[in-house]
């Protein structure tokens, strides 16, 4: 059974390819992006049945 604040963080490139997947059970956390190319990405955060998606720019 998952912890109440368990979440899944997904990072996709502009083409929709999954670049990163992290399962987290606590806050805060650092998103490891140093090995990614600069550009526009989409981050999706799943908490339970809820999904929030945002655009992020990596320089």
C-alpha cells in the first residue's frame, strides 16, 4: 500500500518520449535534469488518481 503522499513524477520531451520516471513517497525532492539536453519538456505529477501536467524549460 502506498503512503498518503506517494506520487509518480514523469518527464517527457517535446515529442512525448518519456525521459525520466521517479516514484516519490516524501517531500521535497530534486529533479535530476543535468543529463538532459536544453529545451522544452512536460512534467506530469500523479498523486492517486489525480494527474497534473506542466511545461518546463531546461536551460
